[in-house]
C-alpha cells in the first residue's frame, strides 16, 4: 500500500494469486469445478461473517479495514473467474462475477474508486463479455446489464478525465 503524492489517498494494491497453469492443465474438470465452488462458498461465508454485504459500506470497525477485506475477497473471486473460464463453465463464472460485483457495489455507489477496485471491475467486465450468452439469460439479465453499463460508464469517465 502506498499513498499518492497528489491527493494523499490511500491506494491498496491488488495482486491476485496467479495460477500455476501446469497444475491447472493437469487437473480434471471435476477437480477444478470443486475448487471454484469451494472458493465461492468460502467467500460467501467470509461476507456473512464480516458483514460485507452489498448494501453496507462500513457498519462497524475501521473503514479502511472493511474495504481491504472486500478487495481481498475479490482477489479470491478473480481466481474463480479465471478457472471457470478455463473449464468453460458459464454458470460458475457468472456467479463469481456477480459475487465480485456485490463486493464492489458499495465502493461504486459511494464513488470510492481506488485503482485495485477499478482493476477488478474492468477484469469482471472483460470476463463477462467473454462468457457466451450470459447477457441474454433472463435469470440475471437486470443485474448483468446494470453491471455492464456501470463498468462502461466508469471506464468512459476515467478515460475522459485522463485526457483532460
């Protein structure tokens, strides 16, 4: 973590664990699917235990700690997203992306966009566009369209502010 000299804003880093492709390629699809499911369950438990719900920014405790916990869980979910893309499992990929968006929603809503949160949001947007037919699913249509529109809006806002 470091602070920016211009605005003195706390900038946590987001270095999600890289997968060892030798092991991933050697693992069975069933084993990878179970790993993704265990990541999703462990993140869900951590969200409930830490009260990191999508409609709560900071209920109790230090603000920075809660937001770092959110980003830490996002890092785990990025691994699940990457693995689901590897085995071409649209359902698990969509679930991981929506869960990641739920962790980022309070930060986005209150316009607390630090670089790692933006990086995670753009990664989710890219993964979402790669999943076949997800946008057309009626089950998650509203959530996914909202998330896609919001990530495009934030990207456009950042690109235009970077030019000026």
